[in-house]
C-alpha cells in the first residue's frame, strides 16, 4: 500500500494491528463469557479500535462513549484532564472495560479510572491498543494491552495530530516538517 506523504515511518502495519486486535477481542470474550460488559470508548481516538475490537468479539457487549481533553491539539500534554462528554448511561453494577487508543503519561486513564470507580461498577478493567511505557508518569493498571511502542508521537488508526490523520489505516510517525507547517 502507498505510504501517506506526511508519514516518515510505519510503526505498526494494518495486518499486525488486525491480528493483535483479534487476539485481544478473543481474550476479552473468554474472560467475560456469559457476561455483558460495557465497553467505554474514550473519544475520539479509540473509535476505530473499538469498532474493530467489537467485530472480533464473541460476546455481546454494550458500548458507551466518554470524552476527555488533555492535549490542546498539539503533541504535548498539559497535564490537566477534563471531562468534556459524559457516558449516556449509569454504570452502577456493570462490568466496565475502558477502551483507549494509547496510554502515554497515564494521566488520562488515571483520571477516568477514578471517575468511573465513584459510580460503583461491579468491575473495571482497562484495554489499550498502544502503550508508551517509557513516558509513564502515574502508574495505572492495564489489563489488556495491544502493543508497547517507543516514546514517539504517532498517528493513524484513530489517532490524530491536530484532528488529522485519523483515517490512516496503520500507525505511523509524522515527518518533522509537518509540525512546522
Ligand atoms: P496520557 O494522559 O498522557 O496517558 O495521554 C493519553 C492521551 O493523549 C490519549 O488519549 C491520546 O489522545 C493522546 N496521545 C498520547 N500520545 C499520543 C500520540 O502519540 N499520538 C496521538 N495522541 C496521543
């Protein structure tokens, strides 16, 4: 497949992602057999991951969405996490799985975990596609992890830079010149 002109390097190909997402979906289906977990997708980056994960699942989960903001459109975190859109339904007594695209400092997931736990779900787990372990500032328990990746800013498969590149089907690193535009 032709490389997007703004991409310098592909970190994870479509095939690699598909295979791993399928494995994660099978694992979750096994662990939640007979249950109806609620997959809480963190907007907007995780929607592609969520939809692929869902299609490979052998159980029938419910889905809901939550929106947080920490990055202000650039590549650096401000360290401050805000809830910008809440779940539609209560999660009291539910088996909840947070579905997130990437964990970097861990601040977003820590905030979400604390926030959702106050609503007393029956259980709460975290599923992330990408983990930049080296960048971690706060420890957050990751129950399902797709890939550990280097501490580089990545785009594609739902992940953006300034709201762009979400549609690229693989995970890649942008050329330096893109940041100077
Ligand atoms: P954390 O709070 O630092 O763990 O960052 C998590 C959030 O930052 C994710 O939900 C992403 O929206 C964003 N983020 C972190 N690293 C990247 C990246 O490499 N590309 C795109 N977004 C990222």
